[in-house]
C-alpha cells in the first residue's frame, strides 16, 4: 500500500517538476503563507510576555508541533476532500474499478509536493522552540509521538469529512471546518479557550491530543484546566479510535455511493 502511494505521488511530483520555476514559487509561497500565521503569534508576544501562563517559546513549541502534524497531513491526505468533485463529475467510478484502495487513490490524486514548504516552516519553528526551551531529553521522546499522533488525527478528520460527502455531495467546506479550523485551534494553549470548548475537543473530538496534552508532558507543566496526569499519554489511543471510526465511515460512504452510470 505504501509503495503504491509512493509511485502515484511520484508521478504527480514529476509532472509538477516539469515546470521548475512554478514548483519553486509555490513551495516558497507555502512557506511564506504559513509564516503569516507565525507572525500573528509573534505580534501577540510583542505586547505581552505570557499567554494564559505560557511563554512565547512554549507557545511556539505548541504551534510548531501542531503545524508539522497538520502540514504533513495536508500534504499526504487532504486531497481526499476532492471526492465530491469526482462524484459530481462521474469520475469516481474510475477509482472503483482499479485494483487499489479508493482512499489511497484519492489521497494521492494530484499529489502536491510543493506543500513541503509548509512542513519546513513548521519544522523550523518546532526546532527553534525545542532548542530555546532546553527541554529535558527524558521527556523529549514524546515529541515524535505527538507529531505522529497529530498527523493521524488530522488524517482521520479529513477521511471523516470525505466520507460525509458521499451523503452531502457538495460540502467540501465541512472538511475545512474540522481540519483547517482544528489547526487554528491547536496553535495556542487550550487554556485560552472556554472550559466547555476544551472538554469538547478532549472527550468528543480529540484535538487536545494533537499537541496540548502531550505538550504539557514535554513542557513538564500541569494542565490549568485540571485534567488528570494520565491524559498526557492517551494520544495514540485517541488517534487509533478516531482512525477506526474514519475507516468505518469511509467504508459506509463507499457502500452508500451510487454510480452515475458514466
């Protein structure tokens, strides 16, 4: 499955690389665009020393960790939100007759390698924050775990939103509300949000496990909202549960689909 994805992605990458100037420009543009979000964080800290009790470098750590997870998911999975376009155009049938998973084909469809600029931007911020904070290395093992967990959570959200489009047909914005909206939510400490919202994105939609709960462990901080210590380690379980729900929803979406006959 991985090798098939790589071959499909490489095909689209070679096609894009045929226009090197355009490819380079879009990569730089992605880097700069996400840099504007970073600028907002820096502007906030130009006017204050802490945000909900967290220093600038701690917020940059949370921003970078969530940014890497989201950018990787955006790069490798987000094209699944094109499913409604294929359904309306009648081209989804072609994915069904191929001996490869429809999910894999859709996520690799029109693979956009120049999104690597967004990954690099978030990675640089995360690297800077880790160095600036001088984190205890006995806690640093959680950093790659939280990045992988965040990637899985965002990928599951995109899959759920894609599955919903088999029923709603014309609602790609649904994906944006939970994916891009979730990425915006995770850029800041959750202690800046209302308690009810934080409960919702912890126990219902597990966005708190992208970077907040594991980030508290890495930073050796208690949760200002009082969640138990063991919650810091539940990210992989939460990601697995959401991924299983997304896989089930995708299968149901495929079963719900009715061919256009084209």
